[in-house]
C-alpha cells in the first residue's frame, strides 16, 4: 500500500447510485401518518388543546424522520473534524436541508417545549405542517439504502458518425455509512496516468492506494468489473486503481453530499 494524490475533477462528473428497493411501509409510513393526524386535527378543531396536539404530532413526525436519517446515514461518524454536532445542523451541513427549512424545523420542534405559552394559531400551524410535509418528501430517498456510486466522465462523440459513445472513464465509489470503518470511501476505476501523482499536491484527493494496474494488465485480469468492458476508450497508459480516500476534508464533504443527495 502507498499514498497517492488524485486530481479531484471526477467528483463533479455525473453520478448515479445503485438504489436498493425498500417499500414505503418499511421506512416512510409512520412520519406521514403522524403528519396526516396533525392535519386532520387542524381541519376539525382549532381549540388550544387541539392545536397543542397538532404541534406534538408534527414534532413526532420530524423527530422520527431525523432519527431514521441519522441511523441510516450515520453522519456523526463522517471523519470531518469541524462538522456541527446537532442532528438538524448536520443535515444542513451536508446539504439534505436548506437553512430556512432547518430554522423552521427547529422552531417546530422547540415550540412544544414552552408549555406556559399558547400554541401557535391555525394559520401558523398550517405553515408548520407544510414545512413538515416538504421535509418528509425531500428526504424520502435518503432513508432508502444505497449501493455504490458510479461517476462517469462526460460522453464523447464518434468523429465519423457523430454518435454518442460510452464514457472513457468510470469510477465506482463504495461507501458504507455504518461499516466497520464508517464513511470510508473505497474507489476503483481507470484514471489517466497524469491525474495520479505520488507526491502531495494542493487540492488533490489523498488516497491510500490498495492496488494499481496498467490497462493491459487489467484487461487480462479475470476479476475485472462488468462495466469495464464498456469503457475502453481511454489511453494506453491509463491506470486502474483501487484505493481508500483519506482526504482532504472538503473533498470528503462533497462526496458525502453527492452520496446522500442522489
């Protein structure tokens, strides 16, 4: 094993996740049930007691989704030193929710704690219910398990026919938020020889290189990945690498954001 430094351009390539199908009943139903109960209370009764019950159910819906997201994504274990500590703040830091949504969700969660104050009026509760619905909808995919991410370099055109051909480079990133070493990205794929250097370089992705092969060596390898057969356009001196990402923090944060938002 050795250290290497890889040009970070690939992190911005189009990426696609390998999603694992899980039914809504398994992962999403309960928060929506709580939201639905809150909305029915809001429609049928506007007494102080009913409004307080609406608030309780909205908070429970938010808390259940936040807890599920934190269990699924294990964001507290991402190896970045200066990340926030609170759950909603972590979701905002990694791009799952926007700042205005975060502040509204925090307000909804905290409102019920002030028992000596009357609950918000029906109009404000309807706004809170809408924010809760949007939060649930915008994070539905993130509570589903994901497989590896694949990053494809931009597609090329055949100079003779003008037809689009397969991308010359594909990098697969295997990430397990709850693995033995949480959030340890392992990448593999062909990279141009000039993109990988053996001396520290500012702005590059730091790698612990597990193995490397020339294109000719890789093409003779019986264990090569199925999708490699579709990516034969690269240069002869391309290098196939398998490596663990060790830094820098900004690249790891971007990679986590790509993973949780796809």
